[in-house]
C-alpha cells in the first residue's frame, strides 16, 4: 500500500563552478506534479513555529533555498522530523499529511512549489479533525 510518508526527499542536480551553484527545476522532470503555485516564507522568527495543518488535496515540495528549518510530518499514525538545510533538496509532502515548521534559522527562506492554487477550503486546521479523517 502507498504510504504518504514515503518518498520524501528529492535531490536536485546542482550545477556548480567557481562562480557558485545553480539548481534548475523543470516542468515534468524533478517534480511529481504540475506546479500551479509558488510561494516563499521569509523573515520568519527563530522561536515561532508555523503550519499546524494538513491539506485535503494539495501536494507540495518544500525547499530551504537559504538557511534551515525543521519540518514535522504526521500522517495520523507516524510522526517524522526532517531538517531542511540544503538548497539542492526538496521535501515532498503529499495530501493528508499534518505539517509543522519549526526552528527557522534567522536567514531561512523556504520556497514552496504547489500543485494547485490557494484554497482555504483545502486546509484541515484542527489536529483532532485531521486524526478523525485520517482514521476513515
Ligand atoms: C503549507 C505551509 C508549508 C495566501 O494568500 N496565499 C497562499 O498561497 C498561501 C500559502 C497563504 N496565503 C495567506 C493565508 C494567510 O493569511 O497567507 C497567510 C499565511 O498563511 P498560513 O498561515 O497558512 O501560512 P503557514 O506558513 O502556516 O503555511 C503555509 C501554507 O499555507 C501551507 O499550505 O503547507 O506553508
């Protein structure tokens, strides 16, 4: 059976030379969905956590393009923690996974690629409701 907590970290090819590094993400190649929305979190606070919700349908890739942060993933059965520190790796988060973002470094910029437009109705913001829905 497909496990939503599988296949989490995607390694992107980094093209580096004496000038620095470059990562390219192309439609239909590195990402397991069509990207419909891009957003980024910046100016985050080291002692302020974010997220605390799941999505009914949305799939996303999170990339710490600068700095680092820790992502907690929870599918209602299992809880995992992943520290994002490399701009050449992306964390895939499937639908129906509770996520929390903690321990942002002062310089963190978290880039997110999403497979659909913003829709508040897609959010499950109550953990109890999430657990209830995850059971069924
Ligand atoms: C997620 C994590 C990783 C918009 O207007 N459009 C958007 O596309 C997004 C993502 C947010 N917003 C508004 C809604 C709120 O008024 O921006 C405000 C902050 O959003 P939120 O409190 O949901 O931010 P986070 O950091 O808790 O969660 C975000 C995403 O919302 C969420 O989908 O998975 O980043």
